[in-house]
């Protein structure tokens, strides 16, 4: 039997404790290293899978370089000052209560002095390195900067100095300031701890070596301040002090010279501190420091304030006029609106019914299918199964139909997950892996029952667009990971009527990361914190894991220097479904340019009420270009970046940073090129700028009387009206152009001020902005007034009330504005949707088209009918059968047999339509069919020599004058 003394047990316990602590530290360090490795390696595997590994490695090395370089430099400087302060400690410390108290700390610190010093410096270095490494874009942009070829109006420097060089200079100055301040703090602590500095006792409070050391550090700090003052002069290029952004009168005549004077004073003050190395006392540096502080307050603060208050404010326009003019020119250039054409329009709109009817006959391609309304219709008619979803806001594109381009509303059928009650890890991750199909409806026409006229539909897809790969493995709803493509793996492709009830597929695309090895399974189980990846036997040879697979996320990762548009849209290109995205280069350092909040400028009804469109961050920018068009293959995740704006210096700079990642514009395939369009967020920012900067004269700009505003959406209270894609013909155009359009109201008024459109078809006129400005004294109704007229007009109100019978609600579509016959034509599709719980029509269907021109309004089942009634003076559909003879003096008995038969048919179909309306709820399918037959009968009657009689119930004529707006 072995006996152990208590002392031995205590020593053994102490030894185990001492051994356990290092082991735990090592294990913790290894675990952290494993997590870091997992994050880095799985990210690198993803970048390799999409062919952009150089983007990741460039960022990674830049971060590591900045982290190590800045951390090491700070550690060397701060550590050196710590060592210097220790070595300059006095050999003799006078006895005092203060020194006796410090002696206890010296005794405790001295045995671990090096460890404490290294630890403190290491912590400071880690914090600094982490902060500086996040500034890798500033560093890389500076190294690869590209000149703009334009100089600022004040200092004559190339714009690239402000965009690339100045931010880097401020970064370096910030690092140096932090280094000197930390060195000064560390030196003060060491000097005080070892007696070089004293707070109590007679005589000097600092030893000569300590005074010299601290004088050098303070002198260097003040010298850096002098450099900062000098570069602050260039920071005035984005001053917000004056009437507009950019240096104004006070900045140029007071702040600018003040910065130069303060820089000189700071140099003198720094010299006084350095001279103090050889002098006793702190009088000279103290005087210099007081002088600098007083000068900063008086020259840098009070003097500019006095100039602003007593010279500028009493005569602001005269003092600021040239600087306002600089701001106007720079802002228009920075946002690409300097070539916008503003032309007078609407002074003499056409008033002849014959001329208007002739003009209306040539009006074609007006988009009645509203992509922000018919998402529910797509969902109900094309969903197929409840585990598929369409977005709540669809997209508008163009496709060849009958040899001509037509507006088409498009969407893809994405997967929302395994059916309710059937979820399991295998089903969620290995079976229900992708969406299926591309669905599209013609924009300018609908089926007789008010539903879309499909161009492509169903599963498998049928229609006018051949699609070889309809599977959607990469989409806007693909937020989680999926494991696909393993040997023998059966993934649900689409449901059908076969005995199995579904068709299966196995992914064979290039995208994805192999996950058939134990090592990769372990890494991804760690990354997604899902042990099933490691333990499941359902993952077979050849399996791949798909992750980071939403289009915006993918493009943002491969092009981190871009700001992406909030609305990716799908297109069928050469038989494959591609996601198309627009990328912007931005800056907030363009001199004299006005800053715009991306978040505020791009907010509207769609971003506030729909989840399919991403909101922009509230970043303030004063330069913006649509420099890149990007695509993501919905099947294999292939990402392509194409240069779009070949003149943008910011894009050129980043092309140097990430070489060979952006393909030249000339390499864009023609079939893909035809689907690119002008991006919405860029257009929204430009209209935000043009609300004010359509005024190009400084005096008028300062007065602000001619400023505009974007109207509120008349269909959504408190929301800004979104821009609309539509094909239209502007004055001077030979044919209709696919355009993105908006309107403006005068600031604070509801009537219309201007109509704006940008050509959106790639070609020589792409990006051309045209603004039709109405006469200042014009009282053309704005969108809100037109909507109010539609609802208030007695005849239209009767029609709309009939649509709302039985709990059915009306859903107004986009209120389109079109230049027409020297004026502006409003077109609004009006949808009807059955009340909740009804299974007849639980989705919006088009029932009426409302139109307005001048002071006249009308409605019809089709746009043609509405325009005919508007310009021919007919009656609104829904009225009683006329009892008087038709115009021309002929009674029914005098008509030909063919004409009498046609009229009899028309009366019968009219009654059928009325009967369908009077049902509860109304039978819209029967009503639409009756209206179609009624039109055919009336056409036959016209051919037989009878002028078209009123077609519908309301006895009041459609050309009801609308209320005149209050000026």
C-alpha cells in the first residue's frame, strides 16, 4: 500500500492544474483555427466553383497584408516607445507618498514586464490590424487608380485625386494619428510608473529624458496635424456649408485660407516642441499649443461663421452664384444626366375627334398587364403545386412576337420547400432542390376572360420560347443549401399525371462544390452547423452542394466593388434561363456634386410593399454609373460580368484590381444583348436628381420655383409612384421604343409638370433621357387627380360599382402616362378580384381599361374600345339600349336584313352581359365572352351601313368632362 502525504497531493493537484490550463488554451486555439480555416476554405471552394477564385484571393491577401503590415508597424512604433520610456527611467526616484504607492505596482509588474508589454502591444496591434484590414478597397483602389480626365473647378486636380487618393491619404493619417496617440499614452504610463513623471513633490514634474521623449511625440502629433490641415483644404471639395454641396463663398474665402494658416501655425508649434528637447521647462511649447488652439477656434471657427452671417447671408445669391453653377454642372455630370434633353411639350394638344381617332388607331403595344398586380394570377393559374411560388412583383422584358418586339411580363416558378407535413432533411436538401419553368404573358393583350395571354406556360414549358434547361437551381428563393447530382440521386423535377405523380431528374451542371469526401462533409457540416451532412448515407458519389445561390448574393461576392440593382429579372437566352442584374459603381467624393441617399431615392410603392425587390442601403453617393451587366445561369450558376460603361474610371480601376473578371462589352452575345434594359434604381436616382437639376441656371436654381417632385402613387397612399417599363413613341420617333418612364408634379402641386423617359433598348440611343416639359401655366392633371376623376366621374363610378358587387374588389393597375397627340394620355387597367373565400376567381383579372385625355375620360373592356368611346363620343359600356333611331334618319324597319340581324344579336349579347353582371358574385367569364360577341355584332352592323350604336348600359356619354383642378 502506497501512502501520499498531503503536501504531495497538493503539489500533484497544482501540477495537473498547471498542465490543464495550457492544454485548454491550445485546444481552444486549435478549435478557433479550425473554424477560421473552414470559413476560408469553403468560401474559396465556392469561388472556384463559379470561376472567380482570383477575386477571393485578391481580397484575402489584401486583408492579410494590411492586417499584418499595419499591426506590425503599430507594434514596432508603440513597442519602441515603451522600451525607450523604460530605458529613460530615472536611476533615483525621490521619496514621496506617491512613489511609495507606485512601488507596489513596480514590484508586481517588473517580474512580468516583457510579457505584459508584449501582450499590451499585441492587443493594440490586433485591434488596429482588424480595423485597417477592412479598408482594403481604399488601398487597392489607390494602387490601381485611373484618371478621370476631368479636373475640379477649384483646385484644378483630376477627379481621381478625390475619389481614390484623398481617401487613402486620410486612412494613412488616421493610422499615424492613432499610432502617435497610443505611443504617447504608453510612454506617459511607463514614465509615470517608473518615476519619470510626477504629480506630487517639489521641483520639475518631469525628468529631462521624459520631457524630451514626450516633447518629440507631441511634436510629431502636431506636425501630423499640420499635414492634416493642409489636406483638409481638399476635403472642402465636398463641403456642405453653403447653399449647395461643394465649397461655397465662405469655404473659399474664409475656411480655405484658415486651413493654410493653421497648417503653418501647427508647423511652428511642432518646431517649438522639438526645440524643447534641449531646453528646460514647457513655456515655449505651452505657448505654441495655446496659440494653435486659439487660432483653431478664432481662425478656423469664428471667422468663417462671421463671414457666413454678415457677408453671405445678406447677399447670398450674389455671393454663391458661381458656386451654385459649379454644383449644377458637377452634379449633372456625376449622375449622367448632363445630356438629358428637356423640350417644351403640350402647348397645343390635338382637339379634333377625327384626328384623335386616327392617332389612336396607330396606338399599339400599350402594356395592360401590370407586373405588380398579376403575381397572384400567375400563382393561381401556373403554380401547379403548392410547393412552388411566383414572386409578388414580376418583371417586364421584350421578346419577338410575330417578328416584332413586344413587352412581355415574365417570372420563374421557384421552389418554396417540401410540402407542409412532409418535411425531412432528405426531402428538404436532396429531393426538393430546385424550381421549374419560365412563365410569360403578353403585356398588351389578355384572354377574353381577363387572364394573361400566355407566351410560355405549364410544366414542362410550352409556348413560343424553346427552353432546354427549365430547372431553377439558382434563384431568388434559393436561400438554403441543397445537395444534388449524386449517383442515382432522384430530385423532383416537376409533378405530372404519370403513375408516380412526378418526374425526377439528376443535376449535371458545372456549378456546385463536391461533397462526396469525408473531409468536405466535415467542413460543410461545420459551416452549416448540420450534422446530417456528415452522418447521412444518402449523399452518393459525385454529389455536389449548392450554396450562396441567390443571384444578387452571387454577383455581389464575385464583384464586391459593385452596388447591385434591387430587381434581378429572368430571361430566356439560347434556350437557358438567365438572371440579369445591373451593377453600379458609386462614390461619395466627386467634388461639387450633390449627395443623394440611395435608400431614399429608390423607395417607392414596389420596394415598400413587395418582397421581390430589394431595398437599397441608405448610402449617400454623389457619383453613379451603370458600369456592369451581370448574368447568372439559373441551372448551373455560371456567373458572367460584362463591361457596359466603357468610359467609367471607377470600373476601369476595379478591372485592374480584379483582372480578367469582367468581359468586354463586345463579347456580349446578341441574343443576350437584346434583353438588357435600363436599370430601375439608376433611373430612380436620376429622377431624384432631375427634380431640381433640370434647372441649369444658378439664379433660377437658387429661387427653387421651378423644382419638381415625384408624385405619390395614386393607388397606394403615402407611397412614391414607381417608374414603368413600356413601349411608347415620343415626338420625333419613327417607331415605338422600349422605355422606362416617370412623371413629375410641380413641387407642392398635384397637376403635371413633366414627363420623363429613357430609351431602354441597347443600341445607339440607349440611355438617352428625354423630358417633355409642360407649360408652366398648364393645368394638365397629375396622376392623383386623374385617379380621383376616374373614381368621381358618375359614369365610370357606376361601372366600377358594378365590378364591386358581391364583395368583389377592384384592383387598379399601373397608371401609365403616354405622350399622345400633343398631350398626355392616361391608361389604367382595372382588375377585379373576388372576395376572400370565393373559389371562382380568387385572383385579379382585367375587367376594364380606363383612359383619360385632357378633360375627357372613358372606359372599355379593351383599350381599343375605351379609346373609341373616348374620341368618338360614344356611351360608356353598361347603358340602356337606345330607343331613338340611329343617326342618319333610318329606323329599324329601313335597315337591311343583315343589319337588323346584327343589331338583334347585339341586343341579345348585351342582355347576356347584363345578366352575368347581376349574378352574385358576378360571372366575369360569361360577361367577358358576352362583351366579345357584342363587339363582333356591332362590327357586323357597321359593315352593313349602320353607325355604331351605344354598346352598354349607362345612358350618359363617356366623354364626361372631368373636374377642373384648382390652380
